[in-house]
């Protein structure tokens, strides 16, 4: 949680903080019987980024329920063994709704959920569903497709750089869409990709961004939990694309846009369903149309006519008129993966483990 939220919780409930494993614990205790909800973050809550956006979802629950909810939030939990223990302890403590916020939380939640059949578990980035385990996810690729088009409008080199945490489908797919969006404007555009094998490593991200700039990339997109990629790009004279939060303040005036994630509807909707006794496991996957993915304001360095085209592209993707993975699509080796006139099926999007033609890099 951010400092304001933590102080607010202390003010209203006398919450206590304590160390638990590798994370920190904050509890909101209320004087009356309330709905107990737990949330586990994969990294510390910063000013911006992936975990910040999840913290806004938790804050939205507090705003909607007030004193009728008791929230326990544990941050900086990445290792599966730590996550399993903490999910188990949250369920044992009487929490009726528990959120996991990382792909790495999947196996631990799948182990714990069956032991607590009366507890509702919600997993962001999950792919496995159980009788009491639902998932919610964002169509990141819709945001990266638009952002890639924005990059192509300003790139002089026609070379985009992409930094990802891990080479998992949730990251590989958006990387592909970033290039496909750029190629919708400049068919000759390419994209160099580097994976950090970490969600939160500013040092490695800094080096990756510098490497991409040295390779001639003049637009950098980084899907990690820091603003390092945006900052290094700006300092190096390259354009940047932010992820999860609007990172313009860190980009030295060079951020083109960010694809922002707004999870509040997922958090509040799940809490209301549990409170009403109507919760059931669902597969929620929303993008621009559902407002879970939103584009931050476009940089005025993008020509005005191009900005208008980007706004229209947002609308066309939201309406289904444009699909980022419309064929013909070939992989790096030239094999046709999506035929002309077809679009990639949802299950194939969610399991994407190949790079499109024009991507430069390895899935490792």
C-alpha cells in the first residue's frame, strides 16, 4: 500500500504492521463483523507500476465498502513457497476472498484453494480454474498494438525495443502485438526483445534499455514493474511506452503513451459478489472496450493527424473492427501461423509461445 492508504488504515482502525516471510503485512481491523479480504502483491507498492495498479483496486474496495470490510495486504511475495504459506494463512485467518496478483502465484493458489472450499480465490494472470478459483486478466496486446502504432509514427529507425519480465504468454503476446501495431504503420518495422527473467530488477532493466538504444532502437517499451525503461529511454533521447501506469513524469518528455491497467472493476465486482453470496469462479478477460486497458494521453510530439488515427484505432479495436492478431501472420522462421482472413483464437493468444516475423531475440 502507499503511505497515504497505510496512514488512512491506521487512522480508522488502529491497524498493525508486522513482517511476514519476505513481505510486509498491513491489517485493517474493524469494530464490527465485516467481510475479510486478503490480497497478495508480487512486489512492493511503488508510485507507479503493476503492483500500484492492484493497490488501487484494493483501495476501491475500501472506498466502496468502508467499515464493512477488513483488508489484509501482503506485499513483495514472489517465491512460490512463500506464496503458498501466505495464501494458506490468509484462508485460515477467516478471509472470505483472497486475491493473487502474479502468474507466479498460480501454483500456490491451486494448491491452497481446494483445502478451503468456502473461500473465494481470485487470480490475476491465472490460467487454471477450480470450483473456488477464478481468474481475471487484461488484453494487454490491445494496448501494445496501439502503442506500437504510436511508436511507428515517430520512429526514424523503424526499430522498436521491448523489455519483458519473463518469456511467458502474457508478455510474449503483447510484445508481438507491439511490433504488429508498428507494422500496421510501417510494414518494415522490427522489434528487438530482451527478457530480464525478473519482474523487478531496475539494474538489469537499465542495462537492457541501454543495450536496445545501442542497437539502434529509438522507441522502448518495457513490461516490468518499474519506470526504469521509460526513464533510461528519455535520458538517452529515445521515445518510450509506459506499462500499467502512466509513466510520463519519468520520461523526460519522451513517453509516447502508456497502456494503463485499471483493475478496480475486477476487485470491487468480486468483493460485492462475495458479500452478496453470489460469487462464482469466472474467467474475466477485458481490454479497451471494458476499460481495464486504457491509453494514457498521447505525446504532442506525435503529429496531430496521427494522434487522431490512434484514437480511432482504439475505438476500432474496442468495437472488434480491428483485431491485432489478424492474419496473415508468420513466425520468425516464416511459417504461417494465422492465415489471411482469419484471426488468432483466444486460447492461442493466451498461450502464445512464438515470435512473429520481424521480432529479433529469443524466448529465453
